[in-house]
């Protein structure tokens, strides 16, 4: 399943890259893109575990930039 989410308070391109790298390494994630310019996260992940994967994605984002929020 592929979905796009808005990111709030993503402050720098370097942080976006770190988030993208961390999310891409999660089990069940096929592809992930974090765009600083558009403030969006696009993720392609396993349909059966998508909600669990999104919880891990939110944790990865908060670890890199605690103020950043994913609009689910």
C-alpha cells in the first residue's frame, strides 16, 4: 500500500534525509521518500502490517526531529 502524509515542523533537508534512511530500513517498508520542500512523507509498505509500520515510522521521525509531526 502506498500513502502520502503531510509533515508539520520539518526544519531541515538533512533531517528529512536522516528520516528517509531510517524509515527505509524498517521491516515491511518497500520504499519511503521524505521531501523537505513539500513537507511530505510518501511510504510504500506491507498492506497487512501497515498500521504497525506507521507506528514505527512515527517513532523514527520523532527520534530524528522531536518537534516534527505526521498528520495521519
